[in-house]
């Protein structure tokens, strides 16, 4: 009987181990099913990540192209602004020079003796009366030339 009880005990132990193995197989099966489901969602996630990476790369390329175009445009505008600045400085210098010439002419005109021509005509011969008029005419001609020069420069600019 002892042989039979020992056989029964071993058979029972094997049955319990088989039940535990079967339970463990069920648990593993559920985990594998969950892993396969996660694998599909992971595959979708990787696909979305690849799509997002491609879109980001395309956006970066377009951004680089836009930056290069903006740089070229900005460089052209800066060069044009520098040219205008130089031209403006030249015009300012020319205007300053012209104003200095006008100041010199007006100062010379103010410093010239302003004697009435009637007094000069009564006291001097005709040749001397014509000399001051000639100098006044020179001053007037110089002023007219300067004003014509200013008008011409204004038209040219």
C-alpha cells in the first residue's frame, strides 16, 4: 500500500505541477498577447515618428532657403543704403562747400564800401564811377551763378 500511496502522491504532485504550468502558460499567453498589441501600437508610433521627422527635415530645409533668401535681400538693401549714404554725404559736402562760398561772397559784398553813386558821381570822373558798378555787377553775377548752380544741383539730385 505504501507503493500505491507513493505512486498516488507522485501522480498528485505531477498533476499539481501540470496545473501550475498550465496556469503559468495562460499568464504568459496573456502577456504575449499584450506584447503583440503593444508591438502594433509601437509600430504605429514609430511610423508617426518617422513622418514627423520627415516633416521637420522638410521644414528645416525650407527655413534654410528662406534664411538664405532673406540674407541675400538684406545684403542687397544694405549695399544700396551704403551707396545712398555715400551719395548723401557727397551732396552734404557739396552743399557745405556751396554755403561756404555763398558766405564768402556775402561777406565780401558786406565789406565793400557802400557809397551812394550820386556822391561818387559828383566827386569823381566817369571812369571811377563805373568801377564800383563793375564790382557790384561782379558780385551780382557771382551770386546769380551760385543760385543757378544750386538750382541745377537740385534738379540733378
